C-alpha cells in the first residue's frame, strides 16, 4: 500500500518538474516526538517548485507525503488493541500577485488526503484562503488574511496575521498567527531559525473505534504549539542538511466524531521533538 502512495508521488513530481522554470527542491524529513506516554514518529518526503512568471506574478507548488506512527503506553488507555499508522498526502498551491509597490495578494489552495490505510474520497479535504500584504517600506510589511486551517485539530476558518521586518542584512523576523519566527544567517552556508507555530491535523479512521458500549469515534486529531530551534547547513551548491530541536506545548491527541467533538482524550504530555532533514535544491 505504501509503495502505491510513493509511486503516485513520484509520478506527480515528474509531471511538475517539466513545467518548473525557475527552480525546485526535494526534501526528506525524519521526526520523533517522545513523551512519557506516547511517542509519535514521522517520516516525510516533499517536492516543491516555484516559477516567477513576471515581476508581478509568482507561483509555487508543494507535493508531500507523510507517514505517522504512534507508540502507546497501553496500560494508560482504553484498549490493548491500538496500532495507528497514519498517512497524509498534501498538495499546496500558492499564487502571489503584486498590484503595486505597496500592495500584494497571496492565494493558497491546499488539498489534503489524510487517512489510516484505505484512501477514499471522504478522506480528502480542502484548505487555504487569501492574504493581503501591505509594504510600509523595503524592510517592513504587514499581512492580514483568512484561511481554512486545521491548526486546532479540526477544520475551521480563522484569521491570519503576520508582521515582517528586515532588522539587518543578516536577520529578519515574522510575528503573527499561526506562525512567528526569527531568522539569522552569518554567512551563505549557515542559516539559523527560532520558530513558534500553532499546528494540527486530523485523520479519518478506516473503522469506527469502540471506546465504550455506546461511544465510538471516527477520527483521530492532533494539535499543539511548537517552539523550535533549527540549523540548516548548505553542504555544497545544491545540498542542504537541517537539524531541529524543540518543545511542544498544550499537546492534544484525541479521538473525535466527524464534527470534531472529542470522544476520547489521550491526555498526551508536553514533550520534546527532534527532526533531521536533507534537501536538494536547484
């Protein structure tokens, strides 16, 4: 089954690569999020391309696949039969149009298929939205928008906010919701980032999970706030290595119904995360 997903992803990458004129990248990430009672392991691969049509219009697209495994301390939970292997295929299309030197519009369309083992049309969800950016000057800008997201573990339409500032040639910051970050680069090869983000996702289960005699759940959802430090090293012209370590707060792992109503809460503890990535960029 997994071979089929990777084959489909490779086929889509081949098609997109022929259309990309400005550049592309291929990335592999391995992440582990251990806590006292649950360990979450993720393996992901993604392909991105971007193209600047002209001075006013830009397009980028990212296709990614992620496999998630959950290891439980079974003594703490409702059943001894828990073995979640979750799959997520995502296509993220972004368009940017600059009206003038001050104002630009960013559009996003994200298609997500999130499922346990068997993929069906009901597993596919649409996300995305629009953001307007106003540039005060060459170094400072403000972006406001609205998007359909799953940062709290279920689909919801939420406002977005981001203030960008170039503090100096080596340092820039982003402050807002759902993402904030500070980036620093001391030379062409080293890039450091300190990020804070709200993120979440949900997956439809193949079969409803029976929790009690009259209580079942059809989805599993995750949400957390993540603060992380990342170091990216340009090892040569095209290859990059990245190392990320951080901490996740207000972590919530839940079984829910189709409306996102919690049916069982795993009471996951806050915990650390570690991520290693390798990227080829052209």
